[in-house]
C-alpha cells in the first residue's frame, strides 16, 4: 500500500522533477553571464525573466546594512534570514547563494536538491550582478567626478566674486549639501570659546539654525576639541559624541553626520558639517570631498570677513579737504596735497 505522504511529496515535486534535466534554464543563464547590463537592476530583471514563472526567484542587493529587492518577490526572504545567509547559516542556505552584496534566492516550492545541483550557477549569477553593479558604480563615479569638478569651479568662482559674508556662507552650505548628497548642511564659526551656527540649509527645526556649542559638545564640538575630522554613522547610538543635542537629532531624524575643521594659518575658525536622515556610512571619498570644500570655504570666509570689515570702517561721506561743506564719494581715497607738490605750484 502506498504511503499517502510519499504520494503527496511526489505530486509536489512533479512540476520540478525535470529541473535537473533541462527545465532549470542553464543555457539561458549562461548566455546572460556572457553579457554586461548597464545596471544591477537590469541584470537582476534578466535573471528573474530567464527563470520564468515556473521557478520563482528573487534577487536581493545589500546597501550598508539593509537588503532590498532588485527583482522578484520580496516574500521569499527577510532581513534576518539574509543576514544569516551572509554568515553561511539560516534557513536560506538550502535554496540561495550570496556573493558580495548580492543574493539570489529560489522560491520555497522548488525542491532543495534542484537548487543544490545548481548552487555554483547561482553563485556565478551573484558575481555577474555584483560586477554589473560595480561597473555602473564606476560610471556614476566618473559622472560624480565631473559633477565634483564643476561644483569646485562654481565654488571657486563664488570665492572670487562673492563679497558679503552671509552670501558666501549661503553659497558654501548650498553647494556642499548638493555635493555631499546630504540632507542638512551647516557652517559653524568660532566666537571665542564656542561655535555658533552661521548658515544652515535643509533643517526642519529652527533650533538647528541657532546652535551654539562648546568643545566636546556634539559632532562639531568634537571637531572643535580635537581639530580632526569626525564621522558618525549612527548618531543616536554613537558613544563618542556627547548627548547634548540628542533630542534635536531626534527631531531632525538625523542618522549620520560628518564634520571637518575650517583652518586658516593653523587656527581653527569654524566647522563645516553635513547630516543625513538615512542610515548610511560616509566614505573616504565623502571625507576627501568635504575637506576640499572646507579648504575653499575658509578662503571664502576670510575674503567675506575682510570685505565686511572694510565696509564697516568706511565712512559714507566726508568733507572735501579743499571745499568744506561739500561731500566727496566715500569710494574715492583721500590724497593729501603734499603728495603732489608740483601740482600745487602750477596753480
């Protein structure tokens, strides 16, 4: 007498019983491996399409700590399972492969032995998608370098052309916000033994634009204290910064921050800082970019201060030295008559 459970298993396996004999689209997938799509998403879509509806597959991609679906059905795995898979553990081990930042997961209806027989092919697909992602990232990096060079040219132009300090600071924060792919940017300037926010863009809470901090307070205060770059990947959980501004960080939904010192002739005049509202890690390239912007910013700030100082000390009008009661334009420099003795004798 037949075992009902054995019969049920046989019926369940029937649609995939020929997977090992050709239904698993080996040739189609190998043809894919000989191409190079423009993006990882395009590669993932091609993989899911190649498998077809009879073999449901999901392609995941990890960015920072989070896995997201590139193509396929999201319900095939969750964050915990995918994290375990990276460590060669968990329930996905029998029906998935992961390499680098890519995971290919076969639907649970497919027999484990069918997946196991093609695990190397699944790993090759992961490598192929990951290479597509890297190639696309390289293309984006070249585009970003062009964008970076353009921004640097724009900022350099503003350094030479802007005079008013407030306009200089606004230019710096606006360009830095765009270039750093951040959500908030601020410039702190030193006033005695504390830093004061002088320009801020992207904030939601007015208190952010009014920030003042001493050495050791917050991220900018840490830079003020150490004179070094400070990078925070998880603002609310980081133990290296003080808790003075945690409530404000929660209001702003701050997740990560990067701050660099503004140095002129060896003296710190302020701090340039950016914040992101998403979980992300600032890269070494992000740091180099912000340091370069800070170098340009210090020149712009010094030029702006010099202009404001000259404007503040320049009188609006003054008595003409030879014609009392008449006003001379303030832009005209005063020249003492003794400087031109021949001119006086000619009169």
